């Protein structure tokens, strides 16, 4: 795996890990999504990750639901960049 791709994945994983306690809608996260999306043919996991970042959540069940969507999306992103042409 390309070093830059690996670094972008680490940024998204770190954001996922912090998603229960912090606002992860940072320029760094969006830049990592843009970078990876440009290198993958499947676009759905990137769209899903971005959609999970929209809006604010405050209830425990909302926070956990967002984290689960982010996790599933990140798994899709990993597959999308590993399976690129």
C-alpha cells in the first residue's frame, strides 16, 4: 500500500477512534477523504462517511450509531483503495 494512502487511512481511523468524544469534522479528515476518493473507483464508502459527519449528535445512541456508520464506511474505504485498478 502506498505510504500516502496508509497515512490517510490512519487519519480516518484516528477520527473514528475519537468520534465518541470529539468533533472530527476537521480539514485533515476531509482532505484524507478527498485524497482517498480520488484513488478509488467505489465512491459509496466516502459518501457514507461524509454523511455520517453531517449534523450534530448528543444522545448516546446517536453517538454510537454515528460511530458504527463511520466504522463500516472506513472498512469500505479500505477495500476501495486496496482494490483499485
